[in-house]
C-alpha cells in the first residue's frame, strides 16, 4: 500500500529534495494519508543530507525519509524497481537557472521510471511519463504526484519511456536531428 519516491544525486541545495520533505509534512498533516504511507528514498551522498534529515526530524516525517547512501548495480536496480516515481532536481533556480538538461532524467527515462521535475527541459515538454512541478520554493504536492502516477498506463509506460530514450536521448537519435537539419 506504500508509495515510494527515489531521489538520486550527489546532494546539493540545487537538487531541492528538501521540497519533497516539506511536501511529506503537508501530506501527513491530513491523518487519512497515514493509511497510504509515502517514502522518500535518498540515494547518494552530499553536504546537505544531514540538513535534510534534520529538517525531516523537525517536521516529524523522519520515518518516511530513508537515507541509502551511494548505491550501484543490482542493489540500486532492486530499489528502483520498488519505487513508483523518481525526483529530478527540483531547485536549480537556487543557482539562477531556469533550463536544464539533467542526466538523471535521461536515466529515469531509459529505465522506465516516471518522474517529476521543475526546470524547463525542452526534450520532454508535454510527455505523459513525467510531471512538471512548480519551479520555486513551494513544497512538492505529494498527493498530486500520486494522482499523476495513478493515471499512467502501468502495463506499457516503462517500454514507452525506454523507446523515447532511444529515439531522443541516444547519440544516434541526436545525430539524426543534425543530419536531417543539414
């Protein structure tokens, strides 16, 4: 019955996963949501992890924020298979950026795990497998993420995402665009 969000990075303030922690606090403010627990899985390392854990403690959601540290290989695959959605960077505006081209989004797409993001990503505008969230300091609306996920066609979304990645993110796909424009 649980819902799992994975957030991978060498954690910096610009990843903005604190926005998810604040969103979890708002989500659990409604006691009925305890029946459907939502967990944030932080994968990676970085200077802000301790701060984010302290934030989770202060907001009384620490039990829903799981710090895994660095992961790779089969261990990472197993965790990703357990997660419903992934989080891209959610606060690159803290670096005065509005547009991104994140490697993690390409990896999520290739793996077939739906995700949410905040910065403008020209290659994925209006794609059904991802959800754009506000590009500001507001907490992430966890219920909206769950609703987004519930509307996906679970039987085919992973394969659709994988094919999209091959067509749009691979070197061959990118070179075809150059050749066609010439």
